[in-house]
C-alpha cells in the first residue's frame, strides 16, 4: 500500500501540468495548474465531441511546451458515463489519465470555500487539487473481450431489472383479481401457469369450465404431469375467490401484456447469457473458474466483466478493495469501536455478485460451507451470518485470483490450507 502511494505521488511531482476536467454531456470544463497549485491560465471549455476534444488536447500540449513540463496528468471524476469517450480518446496521446473518487469531490466542496455551492468551474479545480494531493487512482479502460463482458454485464443487469418489474406487475394484478391463484401455482411463470393465465386468468373463467374440462386443459399444458388434483385446487380457489370483478377487460389486457413482456425479456436474457458464455471462452479462463463448485458460466463472466483483466492486479486484496469488501474500524485515543464493517467503497455490482456467489458456495461447495460454519461458530470472535458470507466471498476472490494467475484448476485439498484445516478439526 505504501509503495503504491509513493508511486502515485511520484506521478504528480516534478515539472508536471495537472489538469482537472469536469465532464458533462455536452460541454466540459478544464483547469490547468502546476504542482504548487498555481493556476496557469483561465479555465478552458470544450465540447464533448471530436473537434472539442482535439482543441483540448492542443491546449494541453501548448501549455506543456510553454512551461517546459515533463508530462501532463489529467484528472476526471468517473460519475455517470460521459467521461468514457474522452478517456478512450486520450489514450492515443502522451497524456497520463487518472480518476478521482466522486465521494472525495463531494466532501471537499465545503472545505474548499466553506460553501456547498456546486458548479463546473469549481469542480474542475477541486479535481485538480485532489490529483495534486495524490488522492486519485489509475484509469482502467477495459479493452477487447473485457470491454464486451462489461457491456453485457450491464445489459444483463438492466434486463433482469425489467424482467422483475414485469413479474411484479403481474403479481400485483393477480393480488387484485385472483389473489388465491398464487397458492395453487407457486411458480407463476411455470409452463402450465402461463398457459392458464393466457386463457383463463380470472375466477369467472375457471368457473365456466367443468372439472373434467379444466383437468384436460391442465394435462395438455403440463404434458400430463399435472391433472385432476391441480384442477380441483384451482376450481376451489376460483369458487372462494375474493378478487375484483370490475374492470376485467382491461385487467385481462394488462395480464396478457405482462406475460408477453416477460417472455420477451426471458428470450433477451437467454441470448445475452449465451453471448457472455462465448466471450468467457475467449478469455482463456473459463475452465479455471468453472472448476470451482458453485461458480457457473454467468457468474464467471460477470466477475471478469466487473474486474477486467486480472493481470493488472498484484494481489487479491486489490480485487477485494475494488469490490468494497475491505474492512474498516473506528478508533479514537483510547476508545476503540468494536464494530468492524466493510467500506462499501467500490464497484457495487461486483460486491453484489460476490455476495450472491458466496450464498451459493456456502450451500454447494463443501470446503467453503465448512469455512462458513467455522466462521459462525468459532470460539473466539464468531461472526454473524452476513459477516461470515462476506468472509467466504473474500475467500472466493482469493481462489479465483490464484486459479487465473497460476492457470490452475480447483483443488479441494489446497483450498483451506493446513492451519485452517486444523482450526476446523478443533472446532
């Protein structure tokens, strides 16, 4: 950590031009400073298009030449997505790019002039000041297959959100018009359930059918896996329903619309996951990651989509920090807060993914399941269930990191190590 901080500070020491850029959708603002914090010229506004960016680059190179500087360091705030086209464009030029944490920019607003006032010109100066003080991190711009995986990871997340929204609307409609239905078909989107909802979504539709007719419909929809028993349950539910009987025509249309939307999003999701699987193969790490019990194709693809090329990391703790799973405590003088929590300062999607994988691993992976229960029940400092899952998630990161770096496959005998094995035996 100390070496990394020294390396960062060396980047902004010497004859360096520090440029703070506040990026927006249409127009960006840049301010230019030397390492003493002296502003070299008036702020510079440029459009977020090719001509505007080229004029900005020309301005940077001219100031560098005038000042006889060794290099230019440009700092940006990665809030939203507007900064990415500029960052990728600047890659082709002899300019160092760094990013500052949006949280740091927000916190330093009042420290700068004792005012919460926000504007682009002020933000550009704050960004430059943070860069000068070494409060930045190196820009990582995924390329090739990793850029594609990151795009598809975002796309899949949006598709899942839309799918869940459509499901929730369907449930809300049934709660109004046929609340007993979910007791008969717990999986609303099962093949038989969807068939019934398309044709006979309301109690009055079911009541018009005889039990024999309903049994035939259910047998046909389920390929004879369900029959008279399910028909009797559905018939009974319809006869005792307390659902609304007004607005059935519009409700029927809405249910049909929800089902069509769900089918559409499911097809999209399937296509996206197939594409992610193909891209995962191109990374060369597919078999390494899939050798871990509890890690599937989509999980592995999402992991590499969020983390990117693992060769840029030297230690798994850097990946843990990227996810925001690193711990923080609170001490002041002789007073020490016993509660230690995760920082949550990282990629939220990566953090969510690792937590989900830890849930699966704690159930399906024998070694990590044993580790999970050990964390919860160890005599000294036992962890709560959520804390134990986070510890398992961090262990998973270390395993995936090692398998990729060493090009090896999951070996149960090497997962826990001798010390941890002995602790488990004692426990």
